[in-house]
C-alpha cells in the first residue's frame, strides 16, 4: 500500500490532489493548520477511510506532524501562504510559512527516509520575464515579490536536498490555477465586490494585466504526467512549468464574471497601484509559461484560459464560500 503525505491538503489545490490519490487507493495523511484550508474540502475523500487529517503547523520542527512522514513513500508539499500582496507588507510571514516550512518538510523527509517529493512552486519565480512564453531555463530569475523569492529559495533548498540526500524531487511552477474550492484570487475578489455593489466594479490595476490560467483538473493530470517523467528520467530532480497555452487580461476576467452573474451596465473602475498599471507592488503584469517540456511528455491542457475561468466562476457562484454564495 502506498502512503502519501499531503501538506496543505485541505486547501484549494491540495484537496484536489488528495482526491486523485484516493482514487488510486493510496493511504493519505493530510497535514494542515486550516489557515486557508477547509475540512469540508476533504469530506468526500475522508469517506473512503483512506485519509487522515492532522491539524498541525509545519513551522514547528518538533511538531507531531514530523512522525507522520515515517513510512511515507511520497510527500506532496502544497502548504504555503498564497497571498502575494501579503508578502510585500509582511515579508516575515512569507519567509516563515513558505521558506521555513519547506525547510522543515525537507528535514522531515530526510529524517524519515522519504524517497519522493512533489513541490508546488510558482510562475512568480521568473519575475518580470522578457521572453514569452517563458521556459524553465529562463534567466535571470529575478522575483519582484517576497512570495516569488520564497518559492525560488524553496526550490533551491529542494534541489540541494535532492542531490545531497537522494530525495527524488519534482518542482512544478504553476500558472494561475482556478476551479472548484478556490477561496482567493481575482475571481473571488470580483464576485464579492459585485455582490456588495452590482453597479460598479473596482479593478486593481489598469485592466491590461495579462496572464495564463489553468483549471485545477488539468493541473492534477499534469502532476501525474510530470511525476512519471521524473521517475523515468534518472535525474535527482526535474522542473516543469504547468500552465496554459494562452493568456487573458484582467479586464476580460471582469467581463466574464459580469456575464456569468447576469449583470448589465457595470461600471469598471480601475485602480492602478504603480505607474505601469499593476494591481499592487510586486504584481507580475504579464505571465505566459512555455509548456513545451510538459507537452513533450504527452500532456496538454484540455481547457483554454477563458474556458477554465468561466468554469471556475460558475463553481464559485454555486459554492458556499463566505461572501460568495448566491443570495
């Protein structure tokens, strides 16, 4: 029986990973402090009898969670503070919850002889890239947010542990991920604002920000394909971009939300935070990842960015997330 540990497994992306592992008959231990995750995201998976939820904090290197790594075949490290804006106003939080937590996870892997690790990294490690689509070997990597810097620092720690201690590691740089159970991000922000005022919508930035969006179902299938590639590569670690082949402006996302909510004549009020129209300091304005490496492994997204966004908007509108549920 395969044992998997999923950190942050009660969160948006992590809970979908848990669902996929249960379908493969894995025994799954979820470690989460529920700072952004929700127990109800795991209810379906827990009914299988194969999932245990451990409420603990990865920042504590002596926590009971460390013992849960004993006998684990693979660790999916998806726990993180995902708020890029928070990283710019409270950098220490992101160091502790992203870099320190990752170091503690790596130490738990080393101490308990875990052989494989999957890490959820981010497109933000590239900063303001000058090449689109941006490939994995793009240089220089100059993150413009503490969040991006924390992800890049975590990647380097993982690479070192892979080489020094034999932990075979998969580093996945995600584009913007959307879909059911999403609890933060531009879609949720727009819906909450329009629930409050259906006549006007505040848009952070000038609306021309353009980024790639991937549905969480495509992410889950991509993780499996990338993991098979890692296992067959003979290398101590692999790095893959996981994103879409197109990109969408923030203005278009606002239009999609308005359409799906059935609203008319909504005034868009733009609020740029920088002279070049970003939503906040540290916000990458343009992002499109080169996914040719993943495509060479036999994977490609089944939904375009716009289709993924529309599906995610519909899921959010029908959800019971605070401030989002239908009236």
